[in-house]
C-alpha cells in the first residue's frame, strides 16, 4: 500500500471499497485526500462495505446486492466548510489523479452526491472548482430527472454547466425531448436549444414521431415553478401544426401559473360560433383570477372574469360578465354571482367567532337564463333552470347548547310572459335562536331530549301577484322527549308546543290585521329489531325484521284565514311518513290523529355489516279527517293512505337497484313510481337507467352510460384503476338521454365520444337542452344545442371547449380518464 502526492497514479483494475474506507480511517486522511488499496486476486469475490460505515452515504444499487465495481473513492468536506456539503462517491474501472486537485475515472465511471448521479465512459472531477467533465454515454440523474448525451460539463455544488446533444425525461409528468444543447442554470432550471418536448411514449423504428410534440428554438424549463416556456415554438398534432407563437408557456405539472390559457371554440344554436381566450392570474397560493373575453358571432364581445380566494378562515368566489351591446337584444347584458363563507373572529373572548355565508346572484334582464343557458350560478346549478336567483346573507353564532342566526334573503325572479311564476317571499330580516339538549337532565329527570326553536321573519313580496298581505311572523316550537333505546328495540314519547303570531301590513279577508295560533302535539315512536342467520344464493347473511309504529295526535286549530308564506304539503315518502306535521314550513300545522306502521327487512353481511338488500312497506291509518289544508285543497277524509313500497338491492358490487312505488289500494293504480338501476362491472364501464312516473303529471325514461366501444370487437383493455383510463387506443361512448312520454320526444340529450391515445385524449360532445318557449317573436327554436370539442395533451394542456363538467354533471358515476395524482417519488427513476 502506498500514497501518492501531487502525481498521477493508476490503481490496479480490481479494488475494494472497504479497504479504501479502512485506509481513510487508519491513515487519518483529511478532505480531498485519496486512499487506495491493492485488492485480493480477481478470482475472489469482493465483500460489500458496511452499510453504516459512512453516515449519510447513499448505497449503490449493486452494493445492496452485495457486489461492487472495481474501484471506490470517498471525499467529504469538513463540517461547516465551504463548497460541498454532502459526501461524494466515485466508482469506476481505473482511477488516477492528484490528491485535492483532480480525479480521473476511465471505464464505467460513476459519481454520486446527494440526489444526483453521473455515469459515463470517462469522467474527470476537478476538486478545487468542483467541476465534473464527462464523455461517452453520459447519463445524469438529478432527483429522478434523467439526461443522456455524449458530453457533459457541470459544477456539482451549483449544478451549473452544459450538456451537448442530450435527451431528457422529467419525473413530474413523464415528459421528455431532445435538444442540440442544454444549459443548466441550477438544479431546478435549464434551457434547451433547438429542442422539443412531448409526453408521448417513444415508438419503434426510424420513422418514429410522437402523436403531439412541441418544437422550439429554445425551451426554458423551470422545475421549481413547474413551467416550461417555448420561444419560436410550434405545437404539432399528428404532424399538423395547430398552435404557433413567438413565445408561450405550458405547465410541467398541475401547479398553477399565470399566463394565457388555451383558446376555446364553441358552437351554439343560441350564441353562434364563439371564441374564448382566457388569461389566468396566479396572484398568490390562496388567490387567483381568470379573465375570459369571448367573441360570439351572433352577439358580440362578452367580458367575463372570475376571482377566487381560499384563506384559513374563509373562502369565496366572484364571477361576473359584461356584454356591452348584445346584437340580438340591442341592449347591454351583464351578470354576477358571489359566494363566500367562513368565520369572522370578533376579538372578544366572550363572543368568539361569527360564521357567515354570502350568496349573491344577479342578471341584467328576464331573458338572461334563456340566452345564456350554460351560465353556472352559485350552488353549481345551471342558469337554465334558475329563474329564481337568490341573494342570501346570514351571520350565525353558537356556544354550547345555544345558536342563533341573522339572515336576509331577497330574490330576483326572471319572468316569462308565456309562463309567469309567483315570486317567493323575501325574508328581510329573519332571526332564529335554538337551544337544544340531548340526553340531559331536567327537573330531576335524566335522559331527556329537549329544545326550543324561535324564529322572527319579515315576509315581503309583490302583493299583486301573491294576493295576500305581507307580514311579520314570530314562531316558537318547544319539544321534549324521553327515548328508551335497547338492542331489541326502542320507544320514544314526545310532547311539542307550536305557537305562531302574525302582524300584517294589510287586512285579511275577515278584516283582521293580526293573528295567532298555538297547537300542542303528542307523538309516540316505537320499533323492534329481530335478527336471524340466513343463507341466500349460497351466501351467508344476517337477516333483520324491523316493525315500526308511529302515532301522532294534534288537535284541530282553524288556520283557514291565515296566509301561507312558506308551507307546502310534504312529499309522500318513507322519511315524511314518520313525522309529526304533514306540512313543511310553519304556516300550517296539520291536525292529526294518525298511526303510521311500517315493516323493513334487511340482509346484512355478517362480517362487515354492509347492506345487500333492504325492502320496506309503510302505510298511514287516519282516525279522523284532516281539516287543516292549503288554499285550494279539500279536507282529507281517507282513512287509509296509499301504500308505499321500497327496495334497494346491492347483492353484488356490479349491480344495484333502487325502487319506490306509491300504490292506491282503492283504484289499484300506481300513483307514483320510480325505478332505477345501475350496472358497473369495472372502472369506466357503467350503464344506469331510470323510470319516473307521476300519474297525470309526468312520465319519463332516462338512461346514462360510459362504456368502451372497443368491447364490441372483444378488446377488453386493462383496468389500470380510477383516473388512469383503460390503456391506449380506447374509444369510449358517453351520454345521457331523457325521454318524455307525454311530449313524445327527447327533452335533454348529452351524447359524445372520448378517445384515449395514451398521451392525448379527444372528446366531442353534443348537448341539447329544452329551454321552453322563447319570449321574443322570431328568435327560433325553444332548444339550446351546443357542440363541445376538446383535445387534451396529457401533462401539457387542453385545447377546445371543455365538456368535462357537462359529463360529470349529467352521467351518473362518470369517471375522468385522467385525474390528478400524487407527485411521484424520485426513487421511481433511481439509479
């Protein structure tokens, strides 16, 4: 063994890392020193180094397998010293150099430091400048990002340097390309010259060309901001240029960034051809905005924008649009909606925080919902179905068992002369207070549930349309119950006292300007649960039998002279059959002497408790006529109500069925029926169907689906999991059809195709929606038809009119072909 100082030396072709480490320890070599040792004969197997010999050292992949290459060297900066902060490992066939000056490795050269590694046929490391030069089959792995080329020169500590004729692949989005030269600014930023970029996988043969590719004179990659900027760039799809610009940016991940978004082209029977060029503002991590000017061939220029914020204690979204001169309506059109919610800290320890909700919606005129049917208002409902635009603001406070709310609600009603609607009442203001205890003692009696609900509301609307006076209404409801609950069943008696007082701004029919009402109620709810082990279809279940009886007694109070501000008859279903009041709202309290009985049976998985089957039946028995009614109704005299049947079946994960039938035993006719089913054997394969019928009102059939068309010729694809599609070359059919039997036509249609080309996805969707009668002569069809087309370049951008929201809102259990996933680990590309 010998040491060489300031002179070249060559080590025997076979050396062992553990000898090097021992030499460093025994001889006390410092920073920049070089240690080497003569290895045993080549026929002997080298022993692996101790895994803990160097704290913080990253083991080589073949060290994990118990084998090392022929030469190993370790150089480490003293703690706190300048320059290198991490250990540096070097491997190769032949090593030469001068201590503390340079090291040359010839043959299978490899250098590692931290999360980076460099491999080449030949490598030279200049230690004073920390510069590495490599030639021949150079491969760089920087935190999972790969670069391959013939020649590299780089400064290790700052990762500054250049790479000639490299190809590169990024871990974040699997994007890659080739360039004439790459200049590294640091480990997060680089510039590629005469370069290209794509996320398409390489094909085979010399004629290889990806489905889409960006060619540019230079591309700046900022992996910290996850943004690429192409200068003199052209985006080609199937070798056809579809986007060119002097400069444009594109994302390297789903991280937000400011800049122009891809333009959107739309076709609509209402607005004609439209072009939208949005600009996105990444204001802060918790705030952003989008400005989206749109040119519509039939109307003009619409200026739309959106501002969003997400703070620690509150969040909100503001959307607005302005059409200065609508060519079809000859007027200026505008709309806005603002939704915000959160908690406001008062700074007073006795008060604490105040919750608030603000929901504002406003448009310029009554025809806005018809002319702009795709406008989405607060709450996620299409403007098409929103002729009642709520403007709602509330502030709430709660402490332990007490809570209170102050609210203001006003509506904008979009009237249609052919189908006018009575506007709902504004509530300005509304004050509520609730005190509620569960399983609490009262007057020495334990286990009680009791509460007091109070409400004061000012109701106001157009008296010419409502034909009743506006009013101040004060309402209070006190209730107390004592439930006894056991595994075999339960019983729960309850007492309620309902009191209401009115002050009107005009006289009633009887001349009164005030009124009041107090109504007591007694109810008794009870049920039993029987269980047994059962076996059906060769599968073990726990079967239950659950009878239930619910009795209500409320004396009659004459309420015929009282106006109706918020009450309506409850829907006939399993939830409302077992309630004390047959009306919703507080203006009508039903007089009741009724008993509702029901029976439910379920099949449960004995291991998990999952419900495979539920069937139920219920009926209400009335012991006297119900006299309290809404205006225009007659007293209810039937002693037996309709029978209500329901069933939910989930025997297998692929199949599900849900049905409800309201049956009139006197006429032997179904008054209302809903039957729905779904078949979904795997991801991206789902078919749902529903039938809805209400006698003398409506009858509709509905079907929705997402299914690979490739299945027709036996290509079943691969189940890669949700959010990953079923492999390349898959064509999917998607749609929803709603057919009205009385109208004998399709009233709502969404049909389309999706093609997954692996690194690109194409979508085309036809959406046709019934708008109703147009309130202007000569405006044409009463339907809105749109064609939505989009090209998605996976990991790059989307171009076209986005149909994804339409598909998600209309097709039950629709799945995106690509969804955001977690950031891949750099060890995915570990060398």
